[in-house]
C-alpha cells in the first residue's frame, strides 16, 4: 500500500512540476492532458487487480482430462492418416496424451495394423521411435 501511495504522490508531484515548466500554447494543453491521463491511470491501477486471475484459479477452471482426451483423439486420427500415407496400411491408432509439469506429452502409442503386412510392424515401430514416441506397441490383427 505504501508503494502505491508513494507512486501516486510522485505522479501528482511530477505533473505539478511539469505544469510550471512547460511553455504556454498548444504544447501546454497536450502535455497537461497526457500527464492527467497518466495520473488517473496510476490512481485507478489497484482496480485492475480486482479483475486479474491467478494461475492457481486458472488451473482450477481448466479440465485437463477433457483436453487430454480430445488431444488424444486428434493425435490418433493424425497418426492413422500418417501411417496410411507413409506405409499404405490401414491401422487403428491410439495415442494417449497426458498433462504434467512440463505440459502435454504423448504417454504411449498403440498401433493396430488391420490385416497382414509382414514385417511392416517393425518398420512402423522404428518410424515411431525416430519420431520420439515412447511406450510404443505395434501389432497386427487379422
């Protein structure tokens, strides 16, 4: 509170001193207007704190489980499309997204190849390792 009072008094004092120093004319009116706006801004600045939201309040309002589920669905669909383009294979992918201290990350990846593709599962596994996925499972279903 004392910092606020010192700042407010300083702004008012500065505007008074500047009003004595500035010359008369159009420049006087402009500088006086600007200084008045600055003083009003400083005086009402505590009101801005009433409308701010802290990080803890924001974290309570966000449903990270829902976001992770939607993100997982989108990433799974994107991976299915990527495997279809890269390897010409039909697949059912599940990318599990989790939220932690570092943000969102892929917790695990499961790729089910629909049909028999031979050694394609190993190639897809290597492809996903190069893409920095972890906990990878690739298998074929008949």
